[in-house]
């Protein structure tokens, strides 16, 4: 909720150019968050019992990587400004380099909380950091700071997050630096790093290509659409990863693992899909109502990206299963076969407009889901159809819901209806179709299973 309010408030206080300038830098340097983590936090989360000596060694490695990557960002500031032809980006990059160093300390503390199942602590650190950062950014924006408000937001978030994680995890390294016994963890981390870097480039090469070809305003519009779609994905799928990975480590292979993974996939799908459907149905009207008329052009981009987001939700369970099996290398090779050519195509089609870039990104998510499910799960010895069949069924349920809403929205928009009333009418049409779908036995079974998952959680908590 804090991030959603932040998206709305700052969109009213700042311009697409303000957001675009910072996004142009983060599109390039954001990969440092992946490099400084080196996948070691994932290696820690999947460990049920970890020696303090090895845990400390991994912390020292992460700290050294954070310092080195921040130094590289600082040195690259002139090159980034030259790449975009925008001199203002040099100073922005150097400030963001300092925040890269600070935020690079966070993954190990976060992983320690996840490994020890301190999920309540994990749940409160992000609201604390994001709330403080939003307050600081809004004050700066009101005082006329422009794009520096976005920089301040990132800096405050990094500082407060690390301090909160340190306080709640109560982890302090006590061993002298040593590399004995860390080979297995570093090896898994390196594989995870390759996967994360590939995914990062696939995501952030898009705004980089748009920024170089079309400028800061176009990047700002694209990033706002991307953030709107990513909001439900990141806020639910991200925390779930920190919960699911440690829990699946305790589930034995075979039918029990498949059943547990399918329950998580079901819960995630029905928790997130309503948000994505709203974005697809609302489109430009939703964007205008939330952010103002200046951002209306982001609506069509958000619709396209949200279609891809549906398949991303379906595929999240694959990532968790590859992690559980320790086969991230296989997943990396499968995803690279999709992401690498798509990433290159961003720069080929960037001058054709941001719509093309959004379409390429959505296509990559569809292909990624198909490859990782149909090929990857079989290579893990898991029944691919057990996961593919329910996803196809959910697509069949989604099609009429989305079709009705988009159809009504397009007709009313061409008739000159106000954005708010168009959004209300289109959303109502989709809800009406959902009501009709309840008559289908298969849909009722899905809903019962969805609410059953949360009933079991409440019973376990009790």
C-alpha cells in the first residue's frame, strides 16, 4: 500500500522526465544489486543448518562485492552520461553509487531472517524503509527538488532498510574472514547470479534502449507502466520467495513436493491475477485516474506488460522448484535461450516506439513460461502437465473476463466517456462475467481450493 500510494503521490508531484532521468541510470547500474548479492542469499535461505563460520564468510564476500560494484558505478558515471547524451546523469550516478554500496549489505541480513523463519520481522522491514523513503521524497518534491526527489527516495530506502534488517536479525559476524567450506555455496550463488543477471538484463535493457533512442520522457512513461504491473508481482511474489524456498527445503521429493508447489501456485495466481486483470481492463483510464492525464500514454504499455505478467505468475513456481532441486544452472540455460535474443531485439526496435519494446517483453514472458514448464520441469523429473494444465484452465477463465472489460472500455472511450466512469463500467462488466463463471463446477473447485489454502494457514497459525 505504501508503494502504491507513493506511485500516485509522486506522479502528481513530478513529471515523466524526472522519473525518466533516474530510470535511465538505474536501468544500467541496477544490476549491481544482483552482482553484490552474488546469489549467496539464496544459498543461505535453502540451508536448514548453517555453520556460523560459513555464514560469516559469506557476509564478508557480499560486503566486498558491494564495495567493488559501488566503486565501478562511481567510475562509470561519465560513460553513462555519454551513452545517453545527458550530462545531468553523471552526478545522479555518483550519488546512486553510494546507495548501491549501502543496499549491498542488506541481502545477508534478509536471508538470515528467512533462514530462521522470522517472517514477521521480514514483513515489517520493507514498510518501514519504504514509508520513510516516500515521506522524504514527497517533502523534497514539494520543495522543488525535481528528479533529485527520486534519488533521495532511493537513498533513504537503502539506509533505513539496512539499519532495520541489522536490528531485527541481530546478526553480527564474529569469525575472522575465511574461505574454507564456502565452495558449494559460492558455486550455487554463481549459478543464481547468472540467472539473475540474465533476467535483469532482459528487464532493464528495455528502458535503456528506450532512453537512448527516445529520451527521458519516454523512459518515464514506460517505467511507470512497468512499475504499475510489477507492483502486485513484486509485493506478493517477492516476499513469497523468501517464505516458500526455506519451507520447500523441508518437503520431501515426490507427490508431497508437487502438491505443495501446486498449492502455492494456486494461491499466488488468484491473489495477483485480479490486479493484472484490472490493469488490462482499465488501461489508459486507470492510469489517468491514478496518476493524472500527463501519464495517460502509459496505459497501453501497462496493458501489454500485464498480459505478460499473467504468464510470469504462472511460471514463478518453476523458479521455486528449480531452487529446491538445486538445478538453477538448468533454468539459466533455458531462460537464456529466450532472454538473450529478446534483449538484442530491444535495441533493434527501440526507434519504433515503446509499444514494440513492451510487446517484446511480454512475448519473452510467455515463451519463458512455456520453456521452463514443458522442458524444464520434465528434466527435474516432475510432471509438467500437473502444472501446465491448471495454468491453461485459468487462462480459459481469464479470457472472457478480460474480453468483456476491454470491449466495454474501448466502446465507451470512443464515445467520449469520462475516464472514471469508463473504468467503473469496464470493471463492472468483468465482475459480471466472474459472477457467471461461478456457475461452472471447475471454477468453483478452483475457488474452494484457493480459500482452503488460507483456511489451513489460519488453522496452523491458531
